[in-house]
C-alpha cells in the first residue's frame, strides 16, 4: 500500500443526502471517538466521489489516503504495524484514513487492513473509511465492518443530476429516456449525455440505438465485466441473457446449466435424441459455489449478478455470434421445458439482423396475449415490444407497441411505456388502435404527469374508441373525469360525465392479457359510477346514493382490483368509511396477488384517505408511507404527491413541525407542476392545521382563509369544506368572527348532505365558538353527543378541549377539568402530541398536574407563564398571545417580564432558545434517556 496526507476541498455530490448524513456523523464523532466504515456499490455509483467529499469535509485533523500499491504479495505491512501507524496518526489530533478500492489490495494488505479496522480502539480517534467494489462479494476480511451501501439514484434524483449536467437543456422525452436507460447509475447517465450531440439532446434528431452501447457500458464498468476463462465467460453471458426474459434480477440455475451444456455441445451431437450429454471438459457451472465467477451470486437454486450494470455490460460486449448462440441455447432449454413465452423471446433474440420475421412475431404476440399462460407484466411487455420490432405492417406494429406500453404501465414502469407510445403514434393505424394508445397515454399521465394533459388524452381516446370499442370509450371518459377531479376542474368533470358521453357497450375484440388496463371496468360499473359522481357534484345526494351504492355493493363480490378500487372510491364519496376500508384492503391484496405495482399505491391511497376520514391518523400514516415508497419506485409522482399530502395531514397533529413542512413541500412541488389541486389543498390544510395545533391561530387563519373563503383561489371543490372547522376555530381565535360565520352556511349544507360523519358534530362545535355565552354550553354538549354517534377520538378530543377552555374561562373548574382530562386522553390515544400539549397546559392552568413531560428550566414557570413563553418562543407578538389566551395585553406584558426574570434571559431570541432546548430535552427526561 502507498499513502499520502492531503487537505482538499469537498467534492460535489448528487443525490446522496442520506449517505452524507452517515458520513457526517462519522466525522462529527472523531474528536472523541473513532471507528471504521465500509462503503460499497457497483461501478459508477460514486464511491470515490463520496470518499473525496468526506475527506474534503474533514477540517479537524489530517487526512491519510491509502491506495493499492505494487508490493508483491506478502510484502505489505503486518496487522500490528498498520494498527500502530493508525494509532500514532491520531495522537495529536483526530485523523481520517481513506482507503479507496480496497478490493484491489493484495492478500496480505487486505488482511492487515481488515484486522486493524476490527481492532482499532474507539478512543484512538481514527476514522477508517474503506471503499470496495460492489460487483463482487465483500471480502471476508472486510465483512465484519459496518457497511454503507450505495444504491442507484431514484428517478427524481437522477433527473436532477441530468438537469445539472445539461443546464436543463434536454428535451423532456429525451430526458426521460436517458434517466430510464441509466437505471440510476450516475456515471452511466453522464456518459450517455456525453455520447449525444446537442441536436440529439434537444430532440431534433433521433437518439442512437441502442442508447447505451457496448463501448459506453464497458467504459463505466471499468473492466468489472471481464473474466479469466472462456467457460466462466459462457456462464456469465448465459445468466445475463437469461435475465432478459426473467421476472426479476435472478434466474433458475437449472435453466442456466441446461443452456450452458447445450451451448458447449457440438451441433452434430445436439441433434441426437435424448438429453444433451455432459460437456467434454470441466466448466464453471452452477451448483459448484467455488467455481462461480466473482460477478455472480448464488442463493438456493437461483443465480444473479451482484451488479446490474455489469450484467448489462456482459451481454452488450459479447461477440454477436456468441450472444445469439446463448439465446438459441436458452430457447431450446425453455421450449424443452414447456415454457413457451420466454422460449419464443430468446428465439427472437437469436435471429440474425433486424429484418422482419412475421411468423415469429405473430407467435410471440399470441403468446404474450394468452391469459391462460401465467407471466408477469414485464415479460409480456418485453414480448409485445419484440413482436412489434419484428412486424412489417405499420398498423399491427403500432397495436403491438401499444399493448407493450399497457403491460409496462401495469408493471409500474411508465418510463418504459412512454417511448413505446411515441413509437406507436409515429405509425398510421386505425382509430381503435390510436384510441387505445391515447387511453394508455392518458392513464400514464394521470399517475405521472400534468393531469390537464391526461384529461385531453383521455377525452381523445373516448372519441376514437366510441365506434369500435364503446366499453373502452366509457373507461376513457370515466378516467378523464378522474383527471378533471384531480385538477379541481368542476366544470370539466361535469361535462365529461354529462349524458351523451360514452357510457356502455361491449368491449372491442382484442387479445386478453391476463389483466385489464388500470381503470378498465364492466360497463355497468362505469355507468353507475359516472352517474353517481355527476349527481354528487350537482349536490343531489338522493340521486347519487343509488348508483354509487351499486358500485360499492359490487365490490363485495368482485375480486378484480380495478372494480374494488372503484368500490372504495364510491364508498368514500358516500362517506361510508368502513366500506371504503374493506374495499381498499381487498383491492390491495388483489393487486399484490396479480403483481400489479401500478395499482398497489392507488389502493393504499384509498386506504389512507379512509383512515384519515375516520380519524385514525397512525393507520393513515402507515398506509401512506408504504404507498409513497411504491409510488416513487414505480414512477408515479402524482400518486406520491397524494401520499405526501396524507403524511402531512397525519403529521400535523404530532409534535414535529419539520416533518409536516417536509411533506408539504414535496407534495406541493409535484402538485403545482402537474396541476393537482386536490393534493395541493390537502397539503396546505395540513400546514395550517399544524399552525393551529401549535397555538398560532393568526398564521392558520391566513392559510386556511385562502382555501375556504369564496374567490378564485378557493381550494379543491371536494376538499375545502373539510378544512372549514379548522378555519372557524383559527378565525375566532384571531378575532375574525365575520369570516368564520360567513362559511358556516356552506358547511351546514355539507353537514346535511350526509357524506361526512363528523360534519354534524363539527358544525355544532363551530356554532358554539361563535355563540354568545348563554348558547355555547348547549352547542358544545350537542357536539359531543354527535361525536359519540360518529366515533373518532381526535375530533371528539378537539371539541372537548375547546369546551374545557370555555368552561375554565367561565370559572367552572371542576367541569373544565373533566372535559380537559377527556381531551388529553383522546389526543394521547390518537397520537396527537401537539394537541395533547394544549390540553396539559390548560390542566396546569387549573392547578392540575397531568402526567406528561417535564421541561427542566420551564418548571420554574407558572402554568400561565409557561403558555405565554411557548407562544412567544413560536414568534407570536404580545397582542397575538393576548387574543389567543383571551387575556389583556397588559397581562401578557406582566407575565412575560416574570418569565424573563425566572429564566434569566434578556430577549425573545434567548427565550426561544431556552424553550426549544427544554422542549427537546423533555422526551429524554420522560424516558429516562440521557441527552
């Protein structure tokens, strides 16, 4: 090994915030304690850049870089010598030791480094950062070390890197192709950008095919794809080829063994009847773990590459004749085992040249559309796309590209669907084929694009399909209404659902693929759901209940996820939360069973909304967290924005405002770009509710006023009424009684509508807030009675809290204590920490001592002083605090002077710091943990 001491500036890193936090924590602890960390990842993911960033960020001591040297095996330092060197480095100051590409060290050096890393005392203040390649298994010398694994960049982060590299100059379609082709590998993404001309990058010239060619892949892989023998090379190529027609990154080891034997058997021998003989000489084969090339891993009877990039490189850089031979051997092995669809795919890849092969294309398309043959959506999509490539007729080719895009959409790969739709659009085709393509395009944009564009594509699809496929036309029309709903376009939604729009009929004859397109439903479901939605939007619940009830009822016996999703949506429209939860749960199970990742986050979205409507925020958060992960993984940014909004609403009742702000920012970022009015309204409501819970009614009233008061900026037509109770409470506390009273007429109509079980109780609570003293008592009691009928801990606790506050100010302490105690219990059961704090403060003001967290220095304050201190620490003025607590400004001034004296602070800034530190220390005191 060779070494050097450097002091450098931090390198620029893209999309590695989580990894940088881990490395920053390592650096932050070095003044007191050291430790090792192993960084691994496939070629191109940025291991070296991350080590450079870490070295450049370390300012409190020297940085030592150790690199693979040229010493003969056994000539490196012993473990003891290396340990002594590392310990000596940290005698004067903390030290950071970076070892890049440690897998290239010789045997003795690896052993010495691993031994030293395991035995390096934490007290020696040495941080040891070791990087190894992720295209092979981690060496046993380094396996015990804590590991930081670099994963591929997510599509949004890869897109951000691309925008930075091109100054945002890439055409949107080209941008999406590049991000999809790079598969999250930053080095490959940048290499693809460098390969394109400015005209290609801007979409003025067609992109080269293949986009990631052998030379580009090999340059990024950096030799990681090479092997030491022809036998190992055959095995690597066979696994790489087999993965192309596999459902996932691994393949059956028996299939690979069969194909390798066929590949190595002379043609004359292969023509003899019976199974192929053993190869004439030993070869690296599955089943002998020690014989596997380092690029492969074996788990049970499955083989896979450690690195997806290396797998792609192995396949791309193979000699064309050998690659075709491997595909031919795999086709024979699969066909011999009765696996028709993947066998035909490999047979098509074994062809010479790009000329059409109509017979094989027809057989491949037929197999892809055979619903009796179990196959994942991704495999069907690949087969349809390959069949299209081999088809000469333009209209048939367009139809097959569209079918491939449909299957990719079901597989949760909209990035792969869009280029196929563009290829289909470029060819002349009948109206039914063009309509089908527009339907798939519209559904793709509905989940991951501007919903206004989706609306227009779906309307066009409905008109094109009306003649030949009326059922598909009705599906397109209903989806267009969904797009208008998401955009908050009430007129567009009503126009799409108007009588005369495509409604019912029999579907046009087309291949059955084992699953329907997302949004595809029987004609009766489409008709009933559309009629119910239209009646609901017109304010006619009496006319909406019957057709929507039919949709809900069909969900009890239907097992298809699409029908169950419509059942859940209809139940939510009717306010039947229990039915929505049942249908959503069954839709989720059905989607998972079918392997449709496109529908999984949508089912989780309905489940999350149902739990929110029922006041079960922890359950809503659990569904939304899972839905967000799947939506981001499958490229459904619009669905992800809805899950972010749900998470913001769930977090708004808790004690961490940063979590609310993070989810609101992320939701609004997509909502504003894609026109998602519903998601935006929910996110903004969450932000305002967090303000209200933290005792900031002025900010809450300002935010909520934009959503609920009449005007062009009013929130989504189906959501803004849900935020009215929060606005009334905030407006009353902020002294805006007229505004609060002005929205109650509409809210009373909503409560009478019957679609929200909590609305009647909330209406009584709002009227109590605005009522004179002689009328408020009865209204609060009526509200609590209605809550008992509707259920829901959180909303009932809010009413009990407001009633308890009202009673305390009317000097009825015994009654107030009962109501506030009930409120505290309800908030704690709901996980509403920020509201529970309000209830505790009110109880302390009564002289009660509720179980809760202590706050160190804050215990010197009286309950009233504590309340004022918290409001001032949040940034409220004395006047705002006075209005919030219903006291005079002079009272606030008096108590605030006492607070300053008790805490020994001289400014509001110091007060905010002391309160913040005490509040953060509270949880540790409560659990007995050390800060």
